[in-house]
């Protein structure tokens, strides 16, 4: 009797874990859809906009999916500051950071860390900044001049860092 009760309990735990994983997966797919709205145009086919109608969410996201995208971001940093946001759509902390980053008024290069492991490692190698997720990096002259992770990611901190980087 005790053995069958333990087996039933074990089966229920397995079922609950599977349901939780499914719910997490479905929730993250809708989160991914939020920033995978492609727009027409040569460079703009990777321009992503926050789906929220809130006027405070003004950030524009540009998907970094290939090594060539990273190289172009580094090249752009020669002339202007460039933001890279490393986002995990499966992480609730990263979703909170997403909201803060979206409040920043400017373009942000977005890396989906769940699906772009090689790109994440390349960013770490090229910038010298140990990867964390979520994480924002500010590039200037092909170097990371500022970074923040987790709850240190705020629109206000990004604005302050960008104003310092503009001076260089």
C-alpha cells in the first residue's frame, strides 16, 4: 500500500513538473513573439519594437543573431555608443530587465541568450566582460565602457552611462 502511494505521488510530481515546463515554454514563446516582429527593409528587417502601447516603453530593439551582426555593432561603436542587451526569455529577472531596457530612449541590440550561445561567448571574448544574464553592455570604440546585470539594469543608469560615453 505504501509503495503504491509513493509511486502515485512520484507520478504526480513528474506530471506537475512537465506542466510547469510547458507553461514556461508557452509563456516564453509569447515573450519571444513580442520582440520578433520584423519590419521591411534591408537593415530594418531586424528592427524590433516593444509591443506594449505604454508611452514609457520607447526602446527599439535590433536582433543580433549572427557573428556578422556583432561585428557591425562593434563597427558602429566607433562612431556612436552601442547598447547590447543579453536577454533570456525564460528568466523572470530578465523580463523585468526587459521592461527597464525598453524604457531607454534609443536603439538596443538584442541577443537571445537562450538560443545564441556561440554569439554570447563571442561577445564575452570580444568585450572582456564576463557574461551574465540579463546584462546590458555599452560599447564605444569597440570596447565595453559600461555594463550592468540583473537588478542594476535601469533606464536611468543606462541614460547616465550613455551621456558619459557620448563625451568620449
